[in-house]
C-alpha cells in the first residue's frame, strides 16, 4: 500500500489540467489506487482493529468503485482524492510500518 501511495504522490505532482489531459496517467493512477484497495482488503481484521484511524472500509469501497464504475468515474474526484486523502494515508501507513518494525 505504501509503495503504491508513494508512486501516486510522485506522479500526481501536476495540475488537474495535466492529469485530465493525460489518459495514460489517469489509468496508471487508477490502477495504483486499485492496488491500495486490494491490499487494504487483505489486511487482517485484528490489524484493522488496532488501527481504526485508517479508513479501511473507505479504501476498499474506493477500489470497488474504481473497478466496477470505471467508465462513470469522475476524474476530477479521483485527482482530488490523491491530493486530499492520500497524504494522510501515507503518514498513517508509515507510522504503522514503523510500529510493526519495532
């Protein structure tokens, strides 16, 4: 999850207009968001309960939307998610990784 989030963050250091004009970038970002959702789904229930501040359910739900509503996606909303929600998720995942490594 952390690897995919980092890749998205580095690739979306562009403006919304660049993102909307670049179909390959859109597909690439959506793919990595799907990977994050798949990985979140695989996280054990005890680990999810240990870190309730992570919006596990929302992450999994986003994956489902990205997969099943692909042609109806609001690309502006996808971009905003990467800018507004992904940084917090990255911080949370780094903290979890550090705590689990200790």
